[in-house]
């Protein structure tokens, strides 16, 4: 395959210099949207078990166990 090298021998076409922009007023700059800071995702902990509304009644055969604190032992 014959590759022509004629294009390389000619001087490259120079683009015209860019026109300077009109100095009327600069274009309005868009305000940058403020990104909220990236917070690590919170681990969803299971809620603590809720205590029962009222303690279950002991069966009639066993005596009721009192939950009051023991009286201080006197020496």
C-alpha cells in the first residue's frame, strides 16, 4: 500500500487567531451547588426489646415471687 507523503511537505494551514471576546460583561457564573458532606451510613441497630406491659401472673400452684429488694441484713 502506497502512503502519500505529499500532505507533510506542504506548510500546515494555520487557523486564524481566535477573536478576543467582547469585553461587555463576563457571563454570569453559575453558583456551584453545595454538596452535603458525605456521612457514613448509620448502622441500623435493632431497637431494644420493649418490656412487657404487665408482668405475667404466676400460675396459682407456685407462690408469687416478690421483686422488691431484700431488706438490709442487721448485724
